[in-house]
């Protein structure tokens, strides 16, 4: 029986997620020197797998890493992690670690490290409780500021997350589900694992800077074009969120989630808005139709892609 917590690939072996280890002196542990990406699987089909891998490789390139496997190998490994875990719905992570300094030194020239690729599948989860897809989430505008992209490039998906974690404590202490952080200049950015959106006078807006440009964020722009809604990235103030007609989150971990409270105050009339609900429903309808889908079974059927 497959371990319920998931299956991982590390150093050529498939093992339980709980068996994966990172050496104490690996910069991935001591310096958060790693990049990652996460792709969702529903009904045994990956969503926008090529887009996630492309972003993963761009993140690796930015920090001067090169995963020691091809794109086809990554796809096959990801599918194997899902199959061996017995999941039909999952979140699959890709990681590239800097690798240890030779010969096991605590610090040295990072150009001498050999990068490591790890992938793992875990049960599908959502960034806010799943029932919020129908009832709406409660956001909290945190005092903690998002690290600016001039310091840590937020378009590079990484584990430098002390700001997000600090803000999450703020939100939980305030009785909210998740925080949204402001930039150093006071503009809305994002939260842990999601982009945020507002609707004002029938038009959609999402923060522009100091964010990870989410794949689901991209999907919302695509859906807006399909249903003839105007959407744009912009500099947004906290008041734009507090006074919005509607608000929602977009995330690989859950799709589109309405936001019905911010800082304990209702958004709009305090229930999921019609535009949000329309986009949420179209998102799942399109996924059910196979839009941007890659079958786990199809990837498993091409074992040559896993050969090194």
C-alpha cells in the first residue's frame, strides 16, 4: 500500500515523502538556496504542466541552477509520483537544490555545487479551507511587508518566506484565513500561495509588482478574455481591496476562491460576488473538459522519457 502522505523521487529512487532528506550542510537547508514549483492534478490530469515546468526552469536559471534532468524526465517522474501514491487528486512539487559544497564544507564557492532534482506528490489541498470556495474566505491586510523584488525576485519561486510566515501568524491571530501583504511602498502584493483580485464596476484588477506571477493568475486573465471581462494588473492600495465590489484569490491549490471579508469587514454585500462565481465555475468547467490537461496515464505510457 502506498504511503498516505505521498511519494517522492530523490536520487533515482521513489520513496515515501517522509523518507526524503536534505543534508544538514546543504545550502538548500542553511540558506534556503533552492527553487520550486507546484502543479495540481485533478481526476488524474495535470493542469498546465508545461507552463509550470517552464516557470520552474526560469526560476532555476535566475539563481544559476540547472536541474540534472530533462523536461520529459521531469514529467515522467511527476506522473510516477502520482501513480505510485495512488492519487487521482494531488499537488506535485518540483524542487531544484543547490547541492552540497564539496567536500561537505559548510561554506564555499556555490559554482562548485552539483544541483539536485526532487519531485513529490502529496494529497491535493487548498490555500484556504475548501468550503471557502462556496462561502468565501476572510483575508487580513498584514503589517508585515512583502520582501521587494529588488531584494528577492518574487517572480522566481523560492523558499525565502519569512515575511509570508510572519504575516500568516498575524492573520491567524486576527481570526482570518490568510494574509495579504503590502509592498514597502504600501501597495497590495500577494499572500502565501495565492494572488489576489478585486472587482470594481465590473472590471477586474490584480496587483502588478512584487509578486509571483501565478499560473492560475494567468488562467484568470485567459478566462476573462473568454467571457469578455476586462482585467488588468495595476498598483492597488489597501483601500481598493477594502472598498471593492468583489474580491477573490487565485491559486494552483484550489483555483478561484471568493473573498467575503477583509480585516473582519464584509467585501461588497458579504457574499461571493456574481463575477467571482462565474469565473470560479468556468475555471472548473474548463478543467473538466480537459483544457490544458496532461494525463498521468499518458506520461506513464512513455517510459523512455525517464531514461537518463
